[in-house]
C-alpha cells in the first residue's frame, strides 16, 4: 500500500510542477523583463488556481484511488487480525486438549487395571471390590 501511495503522490507532485512550469513559460513569453520579474510572474502563476478547473477530474480520481487504497489496506489489516485471533484461539484450544491428555490416559489406565483385577478375581464379590478400589 505504501509504495503505490508514494507513486501516486510523486505523480501528482510532478504533474503540479509541470503545470507550474507551463504557466511560468506562458506568462514569461509575453513579458521580457529581469529574472526577478520572471520569478515574480512565476509566483503569480502559482497562485492562480484556474488549473484546478482543468485537472479537477484527475485530482478527484487521484484522491479516490488514494482513499480506495487506504480502505483496502484497512480491510486487509482487519482480515489479518481476525485470522490471527482465530489461529491463537485454535492453538489455545489444542493446548488445553493436550494438557488434559495425561489425565484421560491415567483414568483409562486405572479403569483397565480395575477390569483386569475383576476378570482375574477368584470370586465375583472380590472382583467388585477390586473395581471399587481401583476407581
């Protein structure tokens, strides 16, 4: 976004400078005086704003392009921010799930040990006691 904006600014400044030089050349063609008088004529041409009338469409278009670039940059920043927040939320959820894995594994192991004691118990009541104490 920055490079395009800089190019547009440079283009506009060059266009403005070219127009000022053109105005100076028009004003000084009919006037043959000293260099100071030519410079004053150039400054007088600078402050005549009739050039805005000639280039108003171009100026408006440049401002519209600049506004569109600024808007696109803002929207792009918002999209990147939303993607970053979603990625952080997903990573946090996965980290929480990974943190609880040892607890789940411990519970499964404890259940498996209780089941094996129940199966290997000599009587049913002993097996039920093994299951109760394993939990």
